C-alpha cells in the first residue's frame, strides 16, 4: 500500500471516457453499483463507531477513481443534506484494506457533522475529492517529530502516528493533544497502546477544562518537559486561533513548523473595508471592497469575467466559490457554504474569498 | 386584436409590484430542499428510462417483423418523449442554473450539455442572457421571429414575409437546427460584415456538436441494427422531428400570442426592477393545463412565472403561479393564459396576418409619465 497519492492515470483514446457522456454512464452504472462512475471519486459508508462522547468514526470504501491519501493530508467529502451537497474537509486514516476512516466531531448547528454523526446510514454514498495538504512526513524524517493537535486536529495526527508506527517509530515522536475534557478525547486507547509498544512515542494530554488540574493552552504550555526541540519537525492542526498561537510560540525555536487550521466562517461586523479575494484559476489575489458586487469590483481591477444581465437572472457570471462568505446585494443574505456557486453580479465579498476564476 | 385592460402603474405602484415579486421569490428560494432535488432526479430517471425503452422498441421492431409497426410507433413516441423531457424539463431548467443550489456537478447550469444539435454554450448566450434579459425588446431579443418570421406589426414588412406561412412550417420541422445556428447570426455574413472564414471559425463548436448528434442518432444506433437499419434510422428522424415541432409550439405560445407585447429599445435604459418584471409579464403568455402539460412543456406552461424567476426551480412554478395571479389582479395587470389550442391558434393567426403588411396599434405606456428613465 503506497502512502502517497498516485498521479491521475493516462488512458487510451479507446477508453469509454472519451466518447460516452459522463451523466449517461454514471446513471446506468449507478443502477448496477452505487460506486461505479466514469470519472468521479465516490465513497460508500461501510461502518460507523463512536470515537468519543461527541465524535464518530466512519469507515468509507472509496471507488477506483480515488487516488489515495498520504497521512496528514485532507480530503473533501460531499454529503447531501436536504437536497444540497455540502462539502467538508476531513483528514482520513488509510486502513490496511484500502478503506478510509474519518472521525467526525459533532458541532452544534453543523449540518454535515450532525448528519454524519446521527443520520448517515451504512451504504450511503458520498462524493470524495482527491487528497490535498502539505502536512506530510518527509521520506527521511527529521531527528525528532512534535505533533500538536487541538480538538478535531487530532485526525491528521492519528494518521501520522500510525505511519510512524508502521515504519517502526524510527525517531522520537511526541504528541501533545489539547481537549476540553477526557470524554472529548478521541483514539485514547489506540494512542495509549502505541505508546506502550514504542518507547519512542509519547502522548501528552492537555485537558483545558480538567476539574482538578486544567492544562495550559498552547501559548503558555510548558514545552521544556519535552527536552530540546531545536531539531524537531513540528506539525500543528486545530482551530485558527490555536494554530496561530502555536506558530507564535514555536516559530524559530524548532527546525520546521507546518500547520493546518480549520476555522468556521465568521460573519463580518461591518460591510465596509476590503477583503482578499484569491482567483484560483488565474493565480491572482486582489484586495476588493466589501459592499460592491464582485463583478463590478473585478471589473474595476481591470478583469473581464463573463457576465450578462447584471441583475442576477441569466446565470452567465456564475462562478465556483471554494470558501468564504458572500452577501447578496439585493436581499442582504449571507452565503457561507464552501464549494458552492456564486453569481458575481449580485453578490459582494464579506470575508476573504477563494473563487474558481 | 382583442382589447386587454392593463392599468397604467405609477412609479410607487411599480416599485411595490417589484417588491412583492422579489418577496415571493425569496419565500420559495428559502424553502428549497429534498423534495425539489428528488423531483429533478426523477426527471433525469424519466429521461433515461423512456430513452432506453424507446430505442429498445425500435430495435425490437427492426428485428421482429411481426411487431414492426406497433413497436416502431411506441418506440418513436417514447424516444420523442425522452428528448422532449430532456430538452424542456431537464436541460432548459438546469441550464438556467435552477438546480445549482444542489451542488451536483451533473446538474450545474454552467456546464450541462443537452441532447439537441445546438450547443448549451450558445443557448446560455442567446436564451439565458439575451432573451431573458431583453424579453420582447425589438432589436435586442433575437427570439422575436428568429430573424425569419414577422410576428409583430412593429417589425418592418418585406415581400419575403409573404412566404412565411410556409417558412414557419419548415422552421417548425427543423426547429433544433434553427436554434443551433441562431448565435451564428448568418445575417452578418450575408451583409458582408464578417468573412466566410470568420463564420467558419465561429461555427466550429456547433459543427462538432451537430456531428456528434447526427453520429449518435443517424449512424451509430441504426448501424447497430445491421441490415434492419432503416426503421431505426427513420424512428430517430421522426422522434427528433416530433420534439422539434412540440418545442416550437410551446416556445411560440410563450411570447407570440395575441396579447403579448413587444417593446422599444429605449425602455430598458436604466430600467427599474419593477419595470423589468412588468415587461416580462406583458411579453409572456401561459398555457393552461394540468400536471402533464407542465411536465411536457418543461413548465413553460408557466412562461410568466419562468420569466419572472428564470433561476427558481421550475417544479415550483405551479405553486408560484397562484400567488402571481393574485398579485397581477391586485395591480390591474392582465395575466395572459389560455388552452394550448387557443394560444397556438393566436400564434398561427399572427404568422398568417403579419405575412401581409400591417400597422401597429397605438401603444399605451406601461407606467405613468413621471416614472421617467
């Protein structure tokens, strides 16, 4: 089993994908087997288990279009809730049989996490994106590795720990895992087992709301107990605030520091000022004003995105939005859902955005 | 032309009219969910199953000669039904972006491609943008007579139009081809505004699409029947023609009935939202009928509602229509609807009448003078 995603396969011109409509193929193939598609990676839920008091681990079987995932990477899972396909990122652990295990923490008001944790039935099929993310271990590991996880940030760390265990734990690995209380800790037994088998691996639980001895947050955490970190490769994953604090705390005091942050979208306090808009296809990043339609703002910057009616009816200017919050200029409604379509002529940027433009 | 009474609205009334329609739209968008997603997926399944059943019956007739005629007829009907459902209730609505909210890449308005010789890309331009933004505006909406027919007295008469009762029939039979070349605007080449080479370059994508469609319907499937290719080939031709005539009838009923109005270019300058809605209402007409009519016309039986809200899922139009009718009544606006024979009868009369010279009646303004642009 390869740890790294394989590149997209090159196919001969006789392959059906060159002459069959994808919609037609997927419809009929899907009648035979729910995972059969022409191109799209999909995954089927094969089992589910509680991972902690408020988290569940789902085991998914991907189809052959999924090109694999390296420990520490993420995938986007497309889950249909009330007719809408919603996309969320998870860091899966690749199991020996090729299945992916993802651990989902229930979030209050989180449509996807609640669906996955409570309603998803074995057999349900999800869209699966290809793996992404740079937080992976180098082929030749550093002298020592320090993993910092907060909350759901444990999931990529679990995959990395299992990778190191498979390799026989060649270097010292320390995992510091922040959680509010013991019931919220995921993989407690599994991590303890690995630590028991490998003296080179240590788990440091930091329970910030522990009744007897609440642990310090990352900004004040006492790293001196871990010894000399100057040669350590550090990886941090957790909410945006946690990752920022970890960066401030350790930058320059360790060999390398990689981090991944997940931050739920926050609505802005005001509709004034500017935001950063990244245009992914053209590789440009612009400062655009809030409160002005994206189409107008982009045109002011000298761009000419496709457009038509300029009043939100003809759908010519529609464009993919990877992330960020937009606001409808006519209704004032906010749209925070990632991986959706946005009409540039009747929406303005409210937060930093990533557009497929 | 029957006299229709439309109250001339004041600027304030026009704003209120627009706000009520905006609110109606928002109410429906807010409740989109599972039921709408299931509906469009049922339509997809309907297209696939009727398509495969129609083709299977054509093959059955080709190989089992004792059932040739009944199987051929049933096969043609089902294949035509599949194409009509695909073009109208699925493709037309999906291409408008009505189901973009589902996030299903196969039901995305910006990328969907349909089972017809024209390209979806051309359609997005001529239909979604030009026709829907500038509905029935002379000189901006190419759908007024498609550059081929004189439907309204405001179009300048030329002797060529004397032939249009015949031209209109030929156009109906070949409607998909007319749609396919609409965006090429051959007139510009006839007028010498572009060279033949430029025309060819523009025509390349639609040429490829035509080739693919002809290969599928007129080569691949007939060839699969080997020596009995003829009934399969004819079945495909007839199914495509039935689809052409039906879509032509439905689309012509949408904007060319007796009470449908056209508008001068000036009226879209700095147009308010309320005025835009009012223009959509005055330029569109519905076809009364039940659920079957709604599905078969891709809900263009609710042309008025479609023109108000082209990106709201069409399966909502029947419910929206109840409220639209009530709003129109309160604002004293005529709600143009009628049975298919009545509406298409008016269309045919227009085609015949305006083949001959005719003069436009005096037009009443849409709004009172102080509205001003």
